[in-house]
């Protein structure tokens, strides 16, 4: 179960914005977000439901901003030792629809298992389908290389 803080960050909201939207004092919201003893209480569950409704982000609902994608994916790329990553496709062009997948070009990974683990962790974090390409896949595909060079947005691993 995602914590209130994780849900709030996924929604890209501040504590003050959530407190105002949930009609409660900021101090009260902070207590529920930071006190593990409050998990499972009625008010905690209310706040969780409120954030889930705001979030409504899954493979067929919601569109992430490029900033949110970078913030959520950067640390994951760092953990997997990816030396560079580029966002390309509809999200890079700011033309994404609710059902759009997120396209990444990444530096080569050390093993095939790392590749699939990385793709799965990105999918879980971003709540969207992921199309993950390794640089070697561009060798015989000049059209795709052109698209990445033209539209690609570098993802900072230090987000």
C-alpha cells in the first residue's frame, strides 16, 4: 500500500494543497502523513482515497508531465547504472494521450534481466506502459534514431 506521502508526490501536490483540498488544517494533514500509527484509521483512509481519486493514473487514465516522468524515473535509472536516458515519442513532444506509452532510450545494461527489471520498475512507478529501447536497437533503424535525436529529452539521473 502506497503511503500518503508517495501518493501526494505522485500527484505533484504540496502538503498544503492536499490539506486545503481535503478541508483540514495543514498540521493535521502532516500528522497523518508522518505518523505510521495513524495508518488504517478512518481519516487516513479518507485521505488515501482522496489522493487516489486525484491521481487516477494508470495505463489508460491520466497523462504525466515531462517533469513528473523525469522526477520519478531519474532515481530508478541511477539505481540500475544507466549512464544516460532519453524520453522520446509523444511524451517528449508533449502530445501524449491518456493511453500513450512512455518511450525511453537508455544506455546498454549489463544483462537482459536488468533490462526487464528496469522496465517493470518504471512501469510500476509511472503507472504507464513502458517502451524501453537500448542504444543497439538504433543501429539498423535510422528513422527511429532521427526521432530520438529530434524530439528526445534527456532525463537527469539526479532528480
